C-alpha cells in the first residue's frame, strides 16, 4: 500500500511539475549491408518534417538526429522510418531535458505528452539533460528485450501500452508507454 | 588471452558491411519503402554458331512499395533480328517474409513471382524470362550476410508459354517446365573503412546460375563473375561476364557480357 501511495505521489508530481524537451536522438540500426542502405535510412529519417539534421556514422550504422525547436518528437515515427528503409532499430537513445522530475525504479513518469517507465534505475530527482535508452520491443535486439523482463513484472513492458498494471498511475488503457533506463552521461 | 579477445573485438568492430546487391540475381532484401530505382541494362551475347554478337537492352523501373514488398517492371529490346526493336516486358514482385537482423549480420528470406510476355522467336531449350520467353517463374530467396560477405540462394520453378506474334513454343511440352537455381557470393572490397556517403564502393561477386529440366533430363551451369561500383551511395555500375561451365541445353547464346547502370531515388514521394 505504501509503495502504491509513493507511486501515486511520484506520478502526480511528475505530471504537474515537469516538462521535457528532446534535443537529440541516436539510433543504431541493424542488418545494413552497405553505404547505399545506410543512405536509405538517412533519407527516410530526413523525410520527417521536424528533423533538423542527421549525422550518419556508416561504419557503426549509427544516426545522430537533431530536431527543430519545439518539435514534438515521436519515437515510434523515428523507428518506423528505419523499418521503412528495410532495417531494424538495435539501439535507441534520447537526450531529454527534465525539470525537477522525481523518478523511481519500476514506476511511470509522465512528461509533456510522453509517459516513461523507468527500469533498472535508482530513485532520484532529475534536473537537467539526461540520456535515456528505450528498451521497448523493436527498440533493442530481441535478446536485449528479453533481458529487460528481469526488471519488471508489469505487462505494459511486453505490450508497450498501459494495461491493468498501470491503473495505479491513472493511465488510460492503451496509453503509449516507453520503457527506458537512465544512461550515464555519454 | 584478454589481449587476444580485445584484439578480435576491435577487428570485428572495424569490419564494414557486406554486399548482396547481386548482378545476376536478386537478394531477399527489398529496396527502401517509397523509393524508385531506374536501371538500364545491356547484355552483349555471343552467338555460338556464328560468333555474332546480339545485344539485349532492358530499361527497368523498381518500386519499394513498403518494407515487405517491391516491384520491378522492365521492357526488352533486342537486335537479334536486325535492327533494335521492342520484344516484350516482364513484371517481378518480391515479398520479404523472414528478417533476422543483427548489428553486423542478417538472414532474410523472400518469395517472388515473375511474369513475362515476349513476341520474339524462341531459339533456346533453356527458359529465359528476361528476353526470350513468355512465361511465369516463382521461387524463394534466402540471403545471409556476415560482415563483408553475403551469400544468397535463389530456387525457382519456371513455366514457359507460347510467345505472342505467332511464335509458339517450338519444343516438346515437357520442356515447358524447369527448375532454376542460383548461388551468389558477394564481397565488399572497397572502401576499407566507411567515412562518408561519397566514397566509391567496390564489390566483387561470383554467381553460379543453373537450370534443370527434369522431364528432358537437361541442365546447364554457368559461372558469372562481376564487379560493381557504387557512387554517392545511390548509383550503381555493374559489369559482369557469364559463361557456361556445362551446357546440356545447347543454348544459342550461352555467354556474354553485362553492363548495367542504376540510379535510386530514396523517398521519391
């Protein structure tokens, strides 16, 4: 009960006191064969209107994406663009600005328009810009996704959307939840 | 021991990616969704009886419909009857149904179907839907990629029909069906390390092309080495040469050189 209360407090606090801004995303794609394939992903990503620039490291298949000011970044859209080029996302990190957001292990935090479920992360107050790694299905390799199951029992990890496990947080069923872990500063 | 492991890890991490953009066959992968590719191909084939050269010219359009499906359409022109004239066309559809991707490797499988119409005369007992026969072909492609090297196999069933303009299939009906098989290996030779999209890529490839007609008990096996240049990560130049290792079908034009240019428009619409 105490834990549930803590979650509600954390979630409410996160909802009303924070905002986030995403300035950068890095995506590592898997299954590439050549620079032409890398270019296909590059061009596919650049078709998103709010992307400012894409810097591609062909050797590691990594794309560093910056966004136009006040862009509402849609992680799923970025992932779809990699898949549209015929490949998959193997690693997805975002540089997100948090203002006084209290997070706790295996709990949800809502920022402007996005809900994050922090896994394998120490309880702490986030203030500033942090790298987060998305570990949802399709954002990491299948092996890594299975590994993530050890950090939560909640069903939303498998589906990527709010289910009965998320009612405590006042999330409507079907709300998109990004399961993430906090990265050490890169 | 630790040094050895670190050394191997560094070596693996410095390998570039392999190549599967084969010259004489299609890989299981598709082109990017919403992309259009244009190709111009010319094959100069040596007529074994007279040592004359016949040219087969094929403009081709490719369309990445979505990440699973791509389409090709091409038109055949040939000067085998004198002046260059249009002799037919084909449509090709490929559906990728297996993708096991990892950072430095992948395994993919696809199904394909090809239909061709041709109004030229039929000279060969071998079925060729890229310029000689009207007919249909369907098959499965499996492609594996590991670092710089790609392997691919292509197994298909071919059925030849009568060509139009009164050019009927001139052989026994049992020769109308055949099985096709292709084994391809490709390796990225240059650049040693990628730094930008403007680097010229050089790929070397070797393909084994075969057809087997079980009813007639006939087969052929060709070897087709080729090299490929990729410019600006969107243009391709292919140069290949195909010749028989074994020709049990007594083909009229079994060997010849191939030249192809390709330009890709990514996110064309």
